[in-house]
């Protein structure tokens, strides 16, 4: 059973880049044909799918975030990473990584000066 754990900085200043890492255990990010996704939930709002990387390393992004989002992976560490550039306070949210029915516990990112 796949388990996921997010890690990241917690607090960033506006215009900075936030980098979050998801570490997977119990399954390899390079097997099968499924997506490894990043999803966020701003305070008081619903879930927003941001993007994903598949087991072949192909990436997919939400059109509304594509210009600021990059997803990559480190197969040696069984990790995939989200980078979000040019952050604003509107990027404040709990960020989750997801794979099928497996979810990380979420990590809070606050964008504030």
C-alpha cells in the first residue's frame, strides 16, 4: 500500500518560489501507469488539482497554473517535487500529494511578507 509524505518550507515571502517534495513508500513512482499528483486547498475553498507526473515522467499541468508550475521527480529517492514560482498570498493553502486513493497528510504553505 502506497504511503505519501509531503515536506516543504511552510512560510515563503511573496514572489519567492516554493518547492515541495512528496516521498512515496510502499510502491515505486516508476511502475504501473498512474499519475502522481499535487493538489491544494486554500482556506475556505475546495480542492484544486495543480498537476501530475506519470510513471514515465510525463508531466501535466492545470492550465491556470501552468506558467508557474513545474513537477519533477527523483527516482533514486522515490520522490516527486512541485515548484511554484512567483507566489502571492493567494497561493496560501494546504498542499497535498496524491496517488490513486493514497493521500499525504498535507503541508501548510503560507505566502506572506
